[in-house]
C-alpha cells in the first residue's frame, strides 16, 4: 500500500461516487486489469480501498493527457511500484513524445495533401475557364 493512504473499505457505489465514474466504468477497468477490488466476499460483494480510488484518479489524469487505456495499462502499475512516480512519468513522457512525433508526421502529410488539393483546384478552374472561353468564341 502506498505511504499516507488509509485503509478505508468501500463498496463500488461509494468508490464510483468518490472517483466521479460510473459502476460500469469500474467494472470495465477491472476487466482490463487497471483496477481491482481489495477484497471479495463469498456474497459477491467487492470492496475497494484508497489505493483503488488513487488508481481511478490516476487513470483519469492519464486519460486527460491523451493516453489510451492500453497505454494506461502499460504505465499504471509503475506509479504504484515507485513512491516518487518517476518511472511512470518517464514512461508517460516516452508515450507522449511518440504521440507528438506521430501528430507532426500526420500534419506534414496533411500539408502535402493540402498543397496537392490546391493545385488540383487551380487546375480545374483553369480547365473550366478555358472550356468556357472556347464555348463563348463559338
């Protein structure tokens, strides 16, 4: 357990409310392995702790940074294995740098495509003008 966290026991409804997510979201994250209950009882009830809440908060923060759930799955445990969070932050930085490089490449492709479209539009206007001028002369 991370330092400074108390061990409060919560059912899914309380956890969902505190984290600002739905029950379905928590169940979905469980299936992805991003969060898990601290305890399960034979009655089927799941109980969560403060670590579960912190994981949900971290997932939300990472989503706001633009990470996919798959990418979050790659880094989430790093934040809870290292009290400083440096390992997780380094991996997130690598992912974000990859996103930035990919975005820049897409922008370059779009600029090339934009130039080609501008040339084609100009070419078509010229062809229409030439064709219109020939029909006026006839």
